[in-house]
């Protein structure tokens, strides 16, 4: 469990979208950057390619991105896991052909004041579902499926979410419309806060404590860039 829950909660707010976060030139640069970066993970099982933005690549775009992010969310520090070469990273590019399942990106360091998670779409394809429900343990993928629970990955696997919320059956229409890739019983007690349809140039900002997943509406593939942030004690 995170130690500074009170501080973390103080910073919590509803998810929001900033339109025209990037201009067309910057979008092009982000796509170029993605193409140039080396592959970090190629997971056949989850049909996902991951690349981390090492500080060696596109330094001018880094300062533009950090400056714009600061004007959007205020003071923050980056909190992204290092790449496999041990280099600092500004975030993670994920190219996925399958919807990402229910999880939370709270990290593994309970001494940090976890803050915002951002999603920058690099394709017009893609949709993200943010739930009202929050979680204060470590980064976890939530499932009630035995096979998924036994799978290994970066996140912890757990079904503990079922005990945390109301256990109310999930809305059938919402399940059919957005979440067909999730077992409806895995969504017990969950309530949708926002369904975000990806648009180039925009950025979605939500709290790291918000449960979220992809929507099942995915034709072909999507490419997105995510950053995890923390607040400094002094802010
Ligand atoms: Fe996530």
C-alpha cells in the first residue's frame, strides 16, 4: 500500500483531455521518434510491441514535451522505469493489436507521491476506458481468469479488486459497447468515468490510481505513448 495516500488523494481529480497539445510538426516528430527507437519488448502472447524513450533520442522534442506537460499538470518529476540498457526513459510507446486488459499504473515504490499518468495517441485508432474506481497498491493487472492470474509480466496479477468495490454487476450495455474483451464478472463494482476516443495531437491525463483498460473497439492496431509522473514532496 502507498504510504502517502493522503497526499496522493489531495492531487486526485477527474481525467481530462487537452486538445491541440501537440502541433502537426510535433506529431510528425513523435512518429519519427517512435520509428527510430529500438524495440524493448515484443510480446507475442499479448500482441504488443513496447519501446522506451531513452534520453539519447530527440532531445529537442524532450524539452518541448516536458515543458508542455508542465504547463498542463504543474510541477512533476518523471517516474518511468529505465530501459533494458539501464538508461532513463521519458515514457513508453506501445503498439498493440489487442486491447490492453484492466489494470492500474501505480508503480512499485510506496514511498512516492504518485501523480498523473498521460496518454498521447499516435494513431487515430484506439479508445481508452477510465474507471471511477481507484487502487492504492502496486501496479496490478486485475483478472479473475486463472490462466491470466498465473501469467508473468511487469505488473502483479490479482483478483483483489473484486473485494474492494461494491460487487454490483457491471452495466451490460457498457460491457457490450466498450469492454467485450473483459469477462463481465471481472468488472463487478466498477463504474466508467470516461471513454476516451484517441485523437492525434491530444493528450489524456488521469490519475495513476485510476483503474483503466483499452476498449474492445480496436480495428487493426493502435500506437500510444504513456508517461508516469510523481509529485515532489516540496511542491
Ligand atoms: Fe495503463
